[in-house]
C-alpha cells in the first residue's frame, strides 16, 4: 500500500500580480458559482474559474499581468 499524504498547501507568494485595465486596481477571479448538485444534474464534468473582476468597480474587466519582484531582489547588496 502507498502512504497517505496530506494535501500540500501553497505557502509562497504569488508569482504574478493581475491589475485591471479599467481602473488600474488589483483584479480578482471568483470561483465557479454552481453547486456540486447542479454540476452533476447538468453533467458538467468540470467548472471553470470564472471571469476577472475589478476590485474597485466590480465589473468584468481585462487584466494586465506583471511579475512580482521578490523581497530578496529589492535588498541592496553590501560589500564586506
């Protein structure tokens, strides 16, 4: 038998930041709003993640993806 392992949690920082084009604020993506019963009845095997929404105006929006700089990259190096 194989060992049972717990689910791995993502503890790091996100690699990218998504910004809305309309307001320039951070965008968020809501998960699918259908319940498990609805997906089974309608025979949906999977459910998408939904659309991007602006955090300020709450409308659907297009996003701009930028890479997040790590804190270690921002620290100036000193010479000894």
